[in-house]
C-alpha cells in the first residue's frame, strides 16, 4: 500500500504541472488573439512573461494586452512559486523518509544480541540468509552495494550499508553482541581481513568464512576462522558422490535440518531435556525413543568432541548437546514434549 504522504506529494506535483501547462497555454492563446502575434512570437512572449526575464516585447502592446500581461505575470508568480515549493518539498521529504527508514533499521539492529552477521550478499550470502530466515534466526547483512539492498529491502532483512573491512561498519552491525559471523565476500583477501578484524573485536565470536582457493584455507584459519568453506570443492565432491554412492547421498539430501514441518535432524542442548546440574542422566534414562520415537545419533561434549552413534550408557553432562534423528512428526512430538523452540 502506498504511503499516504508520498501520495499527497505526488498529487501536489501533478497539480503544479497541470497549472503550469494551463498558464502557458493561456498565455500563448491570449497573445495570439489580442496582439495578432505569430505562434512563435506568442510562445516567446508567454515564456519571457512567465519567467520574468525582462526581455523587450516583440511589438508594442495596447492597453488590453498590457492588462492581460499583468494578469499573466501575477498568476505565474503564484503558480511557479507553488511548483518550486512542491518540488522542493518532494526532494526534502524523499531524503527524510530514507533517513527515517535507515534510523529505524539501525535501531532494530542495536536491539539485537546473539545474532549472526553476514558479510556480503552475493550467491553464498543470500543462501545463508535464506536458511537463517527458515530457522528464524536473527541476522544482519553487511553489503556496500546499495542497489542490492534496495532490491531486498522488503524481504524482512536488516542491512548495514558499508564496507565489511571497516571496524565502524562491523560495530554498526553489532559485532560485540553477535554470536556468529559469516564472511561470504567474493574475494579471499577481503574475507581474510574481515575474519582478522572480527576476531580482534570479539574473541568469543564463531566465524565461518568462504574461500575460493585452497591456498586461502590456512590463511583464514590463522586469521581466526572457526570454519572455512570451499563451495567449489564441496560442489565437486557432491557431484562425484552422486556417481559413487547415489542412493546414500540422495538419502542425506532428503534430510531436512530447517523448517517448521519437514525437519528430520535437530541439535538440542542437554539442558533442554533435563537439569544436569541436579543429576546426570544417560541417553537410556531419557527414553527418547520410547516417548517420542526419535533416536540419538550423535553427542557433542562440553569440550566440543563428537561421538557418532553413542552408546545408551553415554552420560549427558552439563553444556553438552545431542543430535536427534526422526521423522518430522517425531521431531514435533519431541519439541512439544520438552517445550523446545526450534
């Protein structure tokens, strides 16, 4: 729905243009009929009268033509003044609206915490944003291309216009309050610089970066990236796997980790299943398979070590996580049973 203020301004502009056209038409016809001017002379006299430039008449005016000219000058002062006022108001209001939108968006960003920052809104950045939207995670996108931001401004995405290499831009995106940063810039050297800056500004930040070249992997890890993704290698490996183990990969591709209705795998903190500070339970004690139909296929300890297909006697300690596998309806039963928000 169009903004009422913009609609009013547009209406005023249309009115001003219409009045100017009527004024010019009236002047041309008036000089043509009263003084017998040619069409060219009538147009010339109308323009110099309306614009009040002070040039001389084509030929002396009689009393009737002089009265008409006075009327034309007085009318043109009001109409041209109204037109200038309306156009100026439109230009100023357009800048004000843009500034207000920018301030409103920045206020929303300032209220975020434990959010994700995406640097670069190219192919990889857009894909990351799409997944985060599906998973209902808060995030901010940094990009210097205003055209891209303008194109996606109505997608419910928070943007910071600027260079991700600059500390001030990262601060506007809430780097000190964020939980994770995804550097998806097309240039590896830019990603290295962003990772290095982000790590210095927030030592506890989880940083994920893309890389185009394998040689950049070690540099990004040294700069402070927790994870480095090489899209080209992953894509090639995926295609080769479709040849070697097509059924297995098809099964994995059909697993969904995001979405409200189709999720198959979920990572859940142990604290959401029970209170490990009071007593430590095992996977068997939880009886997840019996109550929800879900299976525990992985365990991540507090130190970050993973155990694939853990034993039922695995102790579930504080600050650890379990990886749950199940059909969508089983995952929903799990979430409703333990009041888990995904």
